[in-house]
């Protein structure tokens, strides 16, 4: 898939609002990270880590990108993964598949899934090449 441009703050704010607000969004993010941590292909990245805590940092990252909170997490996607095994295209593809499955299961609308997936996709290059 081609690299997509970053999404506007307004679109991210609309996503969080449409999902039911910050708490509902954080809850979905935890479901997403729990599913990744249990996955046969990419679960090993989360060995020894608390998926809820990693999910909460990712939520901070998105909420900060949306302009909804002031403080970002300590690391962004360009530096957060340097100490991990290399994140390859297949790992990233699998992450996106799991995200879609979790959101479909939670009956999230196609438009919101597209926005969330689009946000993640815009970091593909930085995550795949900097890890
Ligand atoms: C297959 C793809 C990915 C994998 C396997 C992955 C895995 C991880 C893991 C295991 C951590 C925890 C590191 C630690 O605490 O030691 C982490 C942290 C993080 N990741 Fe990812 N990640 C992926 C993609 C992404 C993407 C696409 C983004 C951004 C859109 C992102 C943003 C972050 C952030 C913000 C943190 C927390 C930084 C902090 O500690 O302050 N990751 N990731």
C-alpha cells in the first residue's frame, strides 16, 4: 500500500468523538493491543510488556496528534521501537488486519475504520524503517 499523508487534527478529533469520546477510544485501543499481544505472528513483540500500558501510550499519541491533550508520550513511532526486533512489512500488515478485525467486531463504522487505518498507515514508513 502506498504511504498516505498524515490526517488532519479535525479528522482525528471527529474519529474520537464518533467512537464515543476519549474513554471509549482508549478502551478500543486496549482491545486492539490485547489482540496483538495474543497474535501468533506479532505477539512476541509484546513479550514481558503490559499490552494495556502500551495501548494507553498509543492512545496518548493519537489524542495528542488530534490536539485533544497537551502532553505526548515520551516516544513517538520513530523512536519507540528501536530496542525491539525489526518491524517488517508483514508485521505491519498483520497489525493493520488485526485493527480492522477488532474495529469490525466492535461494530465501528466503515468511515471510522478508514480514518483509524489511514492514521496508522501514515506511519508505516517510519515504523518499518526505523526499527
Ligand atoms: C507492527 C507494528 C508495531 C509493533 C509490533 C509495535 C510494537 C510496540 C511495542 C512492543 C511497544 C512497547 C515498547 C516498550 O514499552 O518497550 C510500542 C510502543 C509504542 N508504539 Fe508501537 N508498534 C507498532 C506500530 C506502531 C505505530 C504504527 C505507531 C504510531 C502510529 C506506534 C506508536 C507507538 C508509541 C507511541 C509507543 C509508546 C512510546 C512510549 O513508550 O512512550 N507503534 N510499540
